[in-house]
C-alpha cells in the first residue's frame, strides 16, 4: 500500500482545500463578454431601483395592522422610506461580475453581501439574478473548489435567513436559498463533466503519443534488422567479387585461363548475392499470407548450415584456404538458429578476406550441453596488401542477432597474430 492510500482524513481534507493549478489565461473575447454582462446587469439594476423602488419581493404572512395614512409630502419632497435608493449597494450587487472569472469567490462574496445589505424590502429580482450568476461562477471557476462549495452553503443559509419572509419573482416553490443551491449544483455538474472530458482528452493524447513512440521504435528496430540482413548478404559476396575481379585484372594478360576462372567466380558471387537480395526484398514486399511454413512464390529459403559448402567454395575461390569441421546435433535446428549460425560463419570469413589477405581460415562447428559452438579463426594477413577498413557494424549486427536467441559472441586477436570469432547459440529450449 503506497503513501497515497494511507493518508488520514485530515490530510485528505487538507488536500481537498488546496488550490488547483492556475487555469489558462482568459481570451479577450471572454473578458469583453464578462465586462459587457456586468455593465448590462448594473444598468438594469439601477433602472429597476430608480423606477420601481417598491418592486421588491412579496411579503407573506398576516397583513400588518392598518396605519393611518401619512400626510402627503409637500411639493418637490419625496418620502425617504419609499424612494431612498442605495446606489452604491446596487452597483456593488452587479458590477463585480466583470471580474467573475478572475476572482470568482471575491466577486460572489461582494455581490451577495451587497444584495443582503440592500434590504429585504428593496431587493429586486435583478439582485437575485446577479447572486445566482455569482454563485454559478464561484463553483464553476474557483481554484478553491471545496471553499466555493462551503461559501455557497453559507450564502444559501444567509439568504434563507435574510429573505425568510419574501420570495422573488420566480415560481412559487422557489426561494433565494433554493435558487442559489440549484445554481451551485448545476455548476458542480458542469465542472465535473468538463474535468472528465479534459481527462479523457489527455488520456487519448497520451495513448496516441505512446502508440507513436512504439511505432517509431518498431520502425527503428525493423530498419536495424533489415540493415543487418542486407549487410550480411551484400558484404560477403561483394568482397569475394572484388577480390576475384582484382585477381582477374592482374593475370588477364599473363594467364587468360586463370582470369577466366576468376571472372566466373565473380559471376557466381553476383548471382548468389542477387538471389539472397531477391529473397530479402521479397519478404519485405510480400503480403502476409498468415502461413510461416511456406515461402513466398518464387523465393528460395533463407540460407543455413546446409549451404555452408557453397559458402566455403566461394571463399576458397577468392584465394583464402579454409579448413572446416562440422558436428551438428542430431535434431534439426530451428530456421532462426540455422540462419544465425550461417551468418556467423559468413561474417567471420568475410572479415578474413577483407582484413587478412592471404591468411588461412579454420571453421569449427560443434554442439555441447544444448548449445551450438562456432569458432572461426585465421592466421593473420600474409600479403603486403593493406587490410580494408571496417566500422564494426557486422560484429554488432551479429551480437544483436544472437541475442534474440540467447546467444553470445566474442571476437578478438589471437596470440599468434590472427583473429578469432566464437559464438555460443542455444539450439533447444529444454
């Protein structure tokens, strides 16, 4: 159980009263709308207070005893009890709504207490309307959500006490307290709905971002896999073709027959490279038939240790003597392990041709304790030809390929000056 689940009631109450993050700044259109609404309500409130000073709520209860009619006021004199209009309070009961979304609680408090201070018999329907708007705004936009709810309940109590014998020009069941509570509940529901909508949008955006990142990772992994496959296919055959073409150029005039043999080896290497490239590109372009046991039409199967003899012959034709000793397990290898083992031997012999011209190579394949052991060594460069530069991409690709099957690859120079590549691949899961 984490710390959030062990919070006590006091901590939960304290968290409920904490302010929420500041909302986004209001647009100019929203600010102008609030100001226009506040000015309109203020003008209407002033007109109602000036023209209809006795338009306040109707008083219920027994009629008061009749009083003798006061003498009419003299010319130009108004009865202050009837016509006195609290203009500052009327203005304060509506104009603060101009900042209702900037300071929701403050605006509602000022509007409410101004309406209460106007008095029971001078409060009109417009004052009740401004209080309702202020209550809705306080619950809807205040950062202090629980504080706004508490303020609404207190306002309803104050309104019920102050106007307990009155009713605004509204349906008969209503009262200022009930109207304030209804406005607050409606604002709370709208706020909850908007929050849920925002959470859903954020969740959807996060899901889209996660899916996009997963797709990008999958594309990157697929690109790396294709690059490694193309490297293994092209590098070996092209290296052999370059060696044979160079040999053919050197002996073209002195020994035409040897030049012909070298050119034939170049042709064979090119055909082998094209066959493997067609296979790789065909797998990338072929539609998914839902069957993994049947190759696509016109495509040869991926190479494996069964094609090891053809690989050795091409390397020998390029001028690199190769000794080979193979002891495979009695059970057939899975296609993935078979291809990985073939690629290890192919990459090791390609490195020998490129980086150790004139060296002798040795390939040993055996099995022990459920693992396929592959060792390819060479005796080091024996010619004056400088070795080709490399970036190590082939060995990195091999390590990634073997890691898929839980295998390991080690490579490094030998004490005799040569180079050794050793691979250990599990060939069965049990």
